[in-house]
């Protein structure tokens, strides 16, 4: 586990992560010694009439090789479940996850179980405002001489790289973002997309970085969010931010995105409902709505045609009575005032006269002042289906107002509005999909996902990651008793879920399972490194599992959670406990886990008996190497490779 990761990192090279992806995707182009047969690949590409280019255009920045090295290293943290939180009624069966820890470590852990399973990733990383002091400081304690040895930098460049930490330069910010974007790509499903909020300081660089990581051809577009009014401009008033959108594979993304969610649509419907409840008279209702419409028309975007209201809601006139091409239906529709036939569409009506008669009876047809205008069909705002426009207008202050509404006061600075994310994510997510946010802040993404679920009784899931960053005294949040940002985010999820269930009366998954990433103490790491499995007395010096007792969680649960995540079981699956002779074996699927000390020869015999009788079906047995004596480990390996059934169970030792 930790020792394995530490030893692997000692020989890691910056290209290891990319080479591993190549081996997984193209194993036939590697020889038996691990060499990549470039000539064979080039020949295959030529045979497929693929144009081979050597343009040589790429984004270069100080620290890029170091960023690749960070991508390739293994995390030396462990995953600690919060047992009390996770056993609460609201959280015990939740499919949502919250991880408190550094997101670089979290992404490396998540790849074990969630690779290619995330439909959408939304991130709002810290903007490079020009001020030094990044909270996320990816410094593994390497000196300049370490980087010379590990990465092959010259001494001058190595010193410049180590000086990047905590700086606000473009290179520092890109070094920080590169490994996270590389790892995030591994988590995306083939049809998945990543959405990245960014401002003008790094927008151009992020575009180039994503072109490299995700491929220029997988850029789907850039959203411009007009979120402010600059009352003190210098030369140009900056009133917007960006959301860059990239696909993992553009060919696998839905050809057309449509959504029934729109912040403007909700506003129009709410306003119409208000006047419907306030006025019984049709004319008075329309007069009030018209006054509101004229005042706000410039903010309604694509809904600026919805200028009418009746007892059923706000509506617009739609020309969908027209036959789109070729000859349609021909009949007269008499104007209710003049009594004369109305002008017909160029190609006639698109539906028969019986349908027109029904629509007239339902008061769904709109007439002009006289018969010279072609009739229109009432299109209610509630039925409006939007496409994702590249420009979204929404007051950025609404995010702060949401926080005040939930908490009663300001506890977080500059949160994104949940309506903004709900509007965007609805184009991407279907019920059952998973969205990941590894800069979760005040947990706006979770709020947005729960809103979508409350609307259609869906089961979309969220995975949030947030560094437990300390809140400075006197800052929003600290005044209310919160110590770290993740505390604010987790409380926001609880409050938002209660509000949604109270307002909508819909039962959604408003809970989440909580995990923390912890690095064992240096003393523990030293003991793990000095352990010799061949020296039986080392086992008698103490219970090594207990050294992973962290944050009030027993070491066995820490080790088991970390391993199950690595072994594709995820963070919501529970292991079953199987009693052997006197030893309890943890089992998940086809994998058994020996973690606690105490496995004896009698337990090995009982395990063999259960496997041979069919009472237990395992393909692998993962063993915490510090807990089993050399002699018992030998028995275990010998017995499990010579079962009478002929079935072999591989034994995997982890340290």
C-alpha cells in the first residue's frame, strides 16, 4: 500500500503515466521487452490512409516535465471513511461521495474504481489573480538535486522549477493544472465531457493545455457567462467569465444537446404564475405582465417572444402551424372578428382540419388583428426546450444570495449560482449519470445535481473533492464557526437537500458518504519501510494495522476502504465478513482481504475447505503483508495454487 507506492515512486519517470495508457490501448505495438514498435504503428496508419503530420506545435512552460512526473507518481495517502457520518440514516445508502483532501491524491485514488465512469466533470479551479500563495502547493519535498536525478532536468532549470511553488506565474498555474487534467481524462466515460470555469488571466493557456490533453478535435465550444456589470472600467469593462467544454471523444457525445432547464424560463414562468394568482381578469393580468415584459425583455434572450399570458401560463406565438416543405393541408380558418378566412401558410397547414378544430376549441390558436395574418399556435413557456447558447446572461451575485438564503448570512465568497450549473449540466447529464467536481468549494455542483433530480425524480450522482483549507479568522465562514472550506460545503449539501425536499416534496438522495485522505505519520512510514517480512519477530513488535488508525477510524477499515477503491469496488460497496476458523475474512465480489493479524494455519485450512466445497468463490486473496507470518503466508500460497477443484486463487501481498 504506502510502502508499495513509495518504492514505485522512487523509480517513476515523467512519461510513465502516458506509456501505461499506450500499453493499455495498443498492447500489440509493444515487444516482449516493453519497447514501443513505432514503425509498426506508422505502417498501420499509412495503410489506413491516415495523414501523418510533424507540425511540432505544442504548449511549453517551465515545470511541464515536473507536472508529468506528478501525474505518473502514486499517491502515498490512504482513504479514511468517516464511520459515524456514513452510518447515519441519510448517508448509509447514499450513492453520492464527498472526499476531503488534496484533489491530486483523490484523482489517483478514484481512477482505481471510477475510470471511464464519469459522465461530466465540472471544475472551478482557483483563478490566477496575480497574487502569490496558491493554497494547493504540489511540493512532494523534492530538492533541485532530486529533480535532476528523477526527471533529468539540468540544475538551473531544476532550481527554477522548485521556485514555482506558491507563485502566481503562468508556469506555476499550468504546472498545477496539468496533472489534474490528465488524471481527470481517465475518469471520463467515452461520451463524457469536462467543463472548466476560467477567467481572462488563464483562458488562452487553458485552451492550449486542453488541446494537448484532450485533443484539439474534442473541443466542443466555449461558453461566455455574462455575470456582472463593471461600473468602474478602465479601457474595456470586463463583465464575463468562460466555461471551456471538451469531450473525451467528440464522436461519442450526443449529436444534439437539448434541455428543459433554463434560468430565464423559470423566471418567466414564476412571473406569469404570480400574475395568474394576483389577477382573475384576463386583461388586467396581461397588462401587468406586458409592463414586466417590456421592462425585462432585454434580459430574456431566446424567450423574448413569450409576451403573452393566460390562465394556463406564459406563452408565445409559434409558426409551427406551417408545413415545412411541399404541399400540406388546405382549408379555411375564419378570423373570429372579421369572419373572413385567414391567410394560409405558403405550403399549407402541417396538420389536418380535425386537429385545427381541436386546437381552436382548446383556445390554442392565436389570431392577428385581421385575417391578413397567418394564425399561430400558442407555445407555453413550460414546454420550452432550450439549446445550449454560447452566451449565458445571469447575475453572478445570485450565487451569494443563494448562500445567504440557505445559511442566513454570508459564509462563502463568490460562489457560482447553482441555477447556472443546473442549466448547463442538464444538457449533459441523464438520470443515473455521475458528475465529478474536484474543486468543489461551497458544493454548488451538488446543489445543482440535487435540483435536477428533484425536477424529474432522477438519480444523478455527484462526487465532490475539496481540500480542507483553513478559513482565515475574520473571513466569511470563520465568523459562523466553520474551520475549513469543506465544512461549509458539506453543510451546504445538507441544507440544500432539506430545502429541496421541503419545497418540492420529492424524496431525493440528499446524503453523501464522507471520506478523508490522510498521510500516515513519518514514524509509521519509517516503520513500514524497515519492515522485513522474513523476520518473524517483526510481527511481534506490534499490530501494524493499528498504525493506520486515523481520524477516529480503525486501521482495518482504512486499509480495506483504500484497497477496495483500488480494486474497482468503489466507495459505496460494502464488504461481507466471512468467518473461517477464528479469523474474519473480508470479501467483496471475487476478492478476499486478509488485513488484521491473527490468520492461523487452521484458518487457512478452513479457507481451502470453503473454496473446494463451493461455499466461497474467490479469484484473488489480497494480504496485508505486515499481518501474516512468513510460515502462514507460505502455507497460504501453496494451498491456494493446488486446490482439488483445479481453480487457482492468486495471492497478492501489499505493503
